[in-house]
């Protein structure tokens, strides 16, 4: 999402792209708009606000995706016992980093 924001895109574009890439229902448009509001306020951190701390091993997640690209975000969320939006955020930020 940060990639889209920095390119000047509207929130609807990453909403559509993420749902096409990772499956319908991956993220809601309202959530994307909240992220864009954070970015506009100068907070470009990709850390979730509040919530419970995650024991998710980011590298293990990225390794799993690399090993089997057919895994859906919903399945990954179940495998790693986290919310699907966490999977989307981490895989999206990794994809954007690789494009830069």
C-alpha cells in the first residue's frame, strides 16, 4: 500500500490490486483508506496500531510464500495463526521492497 501511496495512487487501486492478487476479501477498502490516512499524516510505518503483539516469524512467512506461491493469504493466516490482514501487509511490503 505504501508503494501505491508514494506513487500518488488513490486508495481504491491498492484495494483492487491486493484483492486480485491475494484473493477476494483479503482486505477491505475502509482498511486501505485508514492506511492511506496514516501515510498522509506522515506515519509511513508499516507496524499495526495497537493490537496484540505478534509472534509471527516474518522470514518463515516469506520462505513459505517463496516455496509455494499458490498459498492463499487465508491459508497462510491459518498456518501462522495471525489475521489475514497481517499476511497481506507483510507480503505486500516485501513485494514493494523487491520492486524498488
